[in-house]
C-alpha cells in the first residue's frame, strides 16, 4: 500500500462538524426548555466573534476581536435556541447584554461538571468550515478521532485537508 489516500467526494469533515454542532444545540435546547441547568452542569462556550451572524455588543467586539468564551452557569437569562443559533442574556462588568451566536461560529463547548468537551472548526459562511493551518504532524488526509489519554469524556476530531 502506498499510503496515498484519494480525496473524498463525500464531505465527511463537514458532516461531522454539523453533527457536533447539533450536540451543542440539543443540550442548549434542553436547558432552555427546562428553564435551567441540571445539577452542577455549566458550560463554557467559545466562539469566533467575527463569524457571520454573531451579534454581540460593540464593546465586547472591541475587547474580543477574534474569539470569546462565555460561561452559562448561575447568572444568565432568556436562553433561546433554534436550529441555527442561540441567544442568551449575560452581564459583563455589571452591564446586561444579549448575545446571539450561530452554532457555526462555535469552536468549543465544555461542561466541566462531567469533563465533557467538544472542539471544532468555526464555519466562515454557508460554504462550510474554514480551512485551517496544518501543523507539522500531518496525516495523509483522513480525520483522526482520539479519546483523551486521561480517561475523560473529551473527544477531539482533527481533520487534515490536502492542499
């Protein structure tokens, strides 16, 4: 075997990224429907502030010009979720704000109560995920899904694209 993997005509990486976002949407939708977080669960959600559809106050955009992490734990309100985005009220330096974040802008979701984490690429627009820079340890084109070595519930899916 030569080790050359042909380019896929099926966009597996985009399909998996969409499925990961559906997990976040389902979890947030469940929290919105129930009116609160169950038990000790709380979420760290990281997103690209410049992604299409992100609507956050200008002062936050200036403070976080690329990426921002929010925490949904004790003090949030008006969590609403639809198929493509969620919005939530949060206070920053005692100033209330409403943030609207498309699932396509999210790059990380972490629930430290159960050590569950998802990481994925932010999408730039309707054409799909943005290409990412490859590190020196490239594979030959396929996705790599590896559980964390520490026995946690972290799943990392790493997609390498041929240039």
